C-alpha cells in the first residue's frame, strides 16, 4: 500500500509535538508505564530507544529487579499497543523503536532464544562475510517480529588500541577494509530483514583513549589520516544506503578547530556529514546523559546545540527528568527564537522519509501471534554455533595444556565473574554463569565459583581456598581492563601452582594483564555458543580456527 501521509501533515504538527518528534526517551519496561504513555500522548514522540530486559542506570547496573519475562507474542503486543497509542492519541504517526543489538553484553534483547553472537569482533575474527550477513538477517527478523524497526548498528569504528580500554571487542577490527566489508554485510542483512540501520559512531571512537560515558573523548589524527583510515567505513556505508547515523561525543580538532564535540559541531555535522558526504538521512546523538556531555554542557544546553549543529534526534535515555530537561530546553528555544523552527521542520521531514523507507506507515503493527517463529530455530542455532566456532581464539599455550588431559577423578575448578548486564536478561540460556555451566556439563564434578563483576575480598579468599583443593583451574575474566580486582582474582589462581587456563570472555586485552599465564583463550564475547566452544577447545572437541582481527601489543602468543 502506498503511503498517503503528506509532508504538509507532518509540518502541521503543533510545536509541542514537533519538539517531541526530535526527543527520544528510553523505554525499559515489560508494560506500558505512565512516563512512556505521557511522552507519546502529551509530547508526540517519534523515536523510542527500547530495552526490555531491565531498567539500567548510567553505569549499566540493574535498578531493582529485572523486568517481567515476556514471550515474543506478548512483547509484540506491548509494542503494538504503544504504536496504537501514538497513532490514535499521540502525534498520529508510527513510532520508531530502536535497539542496541551489538552482541553479548551489548544486546538490549538477550531473551526468548534471540540470536546472540559474541561481539562485532567475532565476525572480524571469523572473517566470513556471508556469515556476518546471515547473522544480521536472522537477528533482524527476530527484532522485526517483535515490532522493532531500527537497529543501532553496525559499529563502523576502526579499532586502534592506544589505551582504548572501553571499546572492548565492539569493532570488527583494525583494518579499515575488513571493517568496511563486514559493516556492509551486516547492514545488508539487517536491511533485508526490514530494519533500518543506524551506523555508529560518527566520527569514530576507535582511536580514542577515553570512554565518552566517563569523560570527553578526543581523536588527535590529522584530517588526511582520518580520510585514509577511520572515515573509510562510514563513507562506504553512507554511499550504500545507510538510513541513519549516530554521532559520537568526541573532539576531532582536525575537523573542527573550535574543539566542540562532534555531536555539537556544525562543522562536523552540517559541514562534513551533510555537505561533504551528502548524507540526508537521520542523525541521532549518542546518549546525552554521558559524562562527555554532562560535565561541560548539561542536558538543556547540549540539546539545543546538537539540533543547531544538524542533529535530528536527541537520545535522552535517562529518567523522565532527563528527557524533560531536553524537551523543555528545545521547546523554549524555539519559542524564544534561539532555535529556528525551520530546523525542526527539516528534521521532521527526514524522520518522515525514514518511516516511508521502512514502510511503517502501513505496517506499524506486527502479527503478534507469529512472533515466536523467528526464535529458537535450527537456522538461528546453526548460525550462533558457526560464528562462535570460528571466533574463539587460543592466544597462547606455552605448556601445551590443550586439549586438557584429565580423568573423571581430576579435580577441576572453574571461576568466573558475572558479565555486565546479563543479570537484567534473567534468561536461562544467556545466563551470568554460562562458562561455569558449560565446564560442569563437559567435566561433571567440577567445582565452581561465580564472583561479582568486581570481585569482593570474600570472592578472592574463596578462590584461593578452592584453588588449593584443585588440580586444574579454568578462570574467566570479563573486561578486567575496566573492572577492579579481576586481576587479583586471576593472580590468586596463577599463584596457586596448579594448571591454569585463563579465558578472556570479551576483550582480548584482558590478557595483557596476565603475563604469567601460560594458556590463554579469548572468546570475544559472552554468548552461550562462545562459552560452549571455549570448553570444546579445552576438551579437544574443537580445533580453534579463528584469527584475531587486531594486533596485540603485548607478549606474543606461543
């Protein structure tokens, strides 16, 4: 059916709803909340960042308990009800629901048997473009069946370590050509499923040493270096039809000598992205609650500046007051002439064109009764296994402990911290103790210890005591470069004098901390399939074939 909504209808919205169209709250619930209902009906929002697992604070910690566990059908019904509310009592137009689905701990949806790959770096490691596209397509079909219509991916950041701890494994790799090829493949898969893609981050975070969640990031490369390296993937994806871009809160002096962060820089957004690259799609900010924005500008000032710079949508993914701070600032700025209403109109028309492209004017509602069909399929299981089988890497095995020679009487101990955010999933498959479960399944009788993400004194004491009683210790770390005391946990194991196998469950740079370890495996992400294949390698059931798409700048593997 051809869309009959006209540009005039879009531009005839009252100012209260025009402002709402460019302000995106986050919806973190399993039921319609008073806040989301009010944002839809009173403010006429267009974009919703969706995270059904739990309500997370600014440090990705669950507030209270995980949300009620729905089924695919009831999840689709929930989003259908919000669409109906928007079209009947809100702006009159469909909502755009967006999710992060970057892999492992960086997924907004780790429930229902959703396809979970380890990370973007898993695909760079496997280096199979058909597999990357297939994983995106199957994931996209699942998201679309729930009523989600936009994915905030692929990540186009080109990885260069240089102290950039927080990027973890959220990049395809360090080679711009490889990043471009896999980002294009992922985009094709998502678009084939019916999702719009929002590539990120622009400009890239790959060459920054600071996480914008925690402070202002900066790229110090020359413009020529950026054009020949970091900017290549995003240029290619824009030329190939990416619908949207997410900005990064990063200073790039080579692109704006005033040193405004890209999100707030007209030279970077209007100048480079719009004019030089010719991009006329939707530009959304990264989260405005990040420290990079809050420390210097605050929500209100930054919201106005971002729209003046050329952004179309403000990601106000905090509590209701954070959303309202941004909304009210923009509304007042238009009323007082600080912000020209014509800029809002330009953004509204870009959002209108995005809705048309993904055909949600006519297909906003999804058939909830068949939503489960895309989940727990043979194709999904096979894809997860294929990605994991090709992306678990043995980085060193000096003493040739692999495969592990053991008997039923061998005293095996497995220790792992809880991966970040998986407590919110509250899912038996994507559980916090996946590594433990897989070790115990293949080595019945193995003892186990699940520690906090930041191991406590009691955790470390217990680890020391259990190591003393064991012959083989398998110890996991999960982004230990970012979380205190995981190093101490692993050091206790290494100091025990027992055979120790260290597993980096996401960032390979964890292993830079463990120079004393003789056997190190990296899974490039905390997914069930990845943990299973870690243990398959330990037991000898799987021969590792993956090759890291980055150069490790520490002790070389043996």
